């Protein structure tokens, strides 16, 4: 009878590793242009950026990016 923790550790380091690189994801914006416009309007109306991020389920960085982009 062996030691399970020791056996598992040995297997973890001796197991063959995949040589294929992880697939790259395409960069996609989490905010559509229409949603970015709504975000800018909410911020202009006085809603805090953290509250807007929570409301739309995006990161604060996405909100800041929407604010830094100019409307076209």
C-alpha cells in the first residue's frame, strides 16, 4: 500500500504535457456601440462608474474604455 498524496504528486510531475499552445481568443468588445452610448449617458447623469459596471455586468476597465472613446 502506497501513500496516495506522494503517488499523486509523482504522477503530476511525470505526466506528459501537451505541446500545443492554447488557442487564441479574438479580442471582442464587451460593450456594443449602443451600450457604450448608454453607459456614457448614465455617467453624465451622475451614476458612479462602479454602479454602471455592476448594472451591465462588465468590468470597470470596459466602462473606462467606453468613456475614453469618442462617439462617431
